[in-house]
C-alpha cells in the first residue's frame, strides 16, 4: 500500500510517497499557474515519477478555504472555484482522496506525530496559514476557522494590501514573501527571506531592524490568538521555520510583552517537529 502526500503551496508543490509508514521518495515542482490545467499538471508530475496505479491513498493539502472539496478562497494560488476531489479522482483514477486546507492538515499531522492533544500550528510560507487542534481533533467547523494569516495586525493608513482583498493582514507582514519587504522598499532591492536572514547574520543594521519588526508582528499575532484560546503550545512551520533559530527568541519576547501575565510563562512557542514537511507527512499520519 502506497500513500501519497501532496502539499500545494503558492510557490511549489511538494510530493511525498509512503510505504509501511515510512517516507521512501519525495520531490517538488513549481506550482502550476494555469487554472484550467492545474490538476492535470500535478497528476502528470506524479505519473512521471511513479506508477499511479500502485498508489492507494492521497492526502492533498491546499492553501485556501475548502468546503465540500471546492476551493472557496485561495489568495496565493489560482484555484478558486475548482472541485479538487472531482478533478483529482478523475486524473489519478482513485477515490480514496482526502482534501483540506494545508495548515489544518499539517496541524493534525503535527499533533499526531508528537502525541499532542492541544496545539496551534502557524505555517509561514508564501502565505501564513494556521491550524488548531483541541482534544486531538481539528477545529474547523465551516472551513474558515484558523485563517490566521488573515487576522488583522496593522490598522494604520499604510497597512499593506493582502491577496484576500483586505488591508493589514498578518500574511502581509509575516509570510516568507512579505517579510523582507521593509528592507527591499528602503534599499530598492528584491531580496528573498533567505537572503535577508543572511544579511541579518552579517549584522546588517537594516536587516536586523526588519527581522525585529517581523518578530514583533508575529509575537503580537500569537498573543492575539492565545488571548482567545489559551492554548499553551504554539508550533511554527512552513519554509520560514527553517530559520527559526534566528527569530524565535524575539517572537517569544514580543509575545510576552503583549499578553496577559497569566499566559506569559505557560505558553511554549517552538519550531514544529515536522518543520516544512508536515503537509506531505499528513499522508502518513492521517
């Protein structure tokens, strides 16, 4: 029995293949841009690498709001309106397909991988996603729960415009795509987050300021969420988690500066154990 995890992101699509509860092969492609050919291109990528007839189960993680297998909202991916189950089941000739929001599935996989009953996972990638697990179950009543990237954290006249159509969302300050924007605007450059962190490690003053401001926004975001949930376990996943040793201490500092005294020392903020691979590992744990 072979399971396949497909983690669709705004930049890349990652694939993981599992046999006997072990990952034995993985690869990635650039996220297709053509909406009409989106599912077909992903299915063809699988068929080029593996005999799809041998794959019995698929778990597909989608960066957006999913209701009844239809994408209702996907700010960072051109797939709104697609019935992904219908199209994937036809292309892959398989009915055993689980499709849901990427951060929700990643949160549930993280909880099961670490035997944790209650946690909040925040994924920092092309966008900012979130998943909430309470008593071992995913909290997602109507498909819109835990859209953490679209919690407003900036209300000023210069609040950044978000792909969801609103202004000041966490995604416009804390994602891998938007995190370096402050530095790039000042220096008229086009650095990505890795390049910015490289400058940070070289003690570049403006890079240090940029990372500090990013950490403040993320710390405030976590404080806002925990004021509502009072969950003592927050995990950071997604591509930016790979650099978490450079910013997590600052996030914790700003979290403590902006939360209730009773929540300051009871909340753990750490890198997710599945790091940037929780999406594909959902196929193993779910």
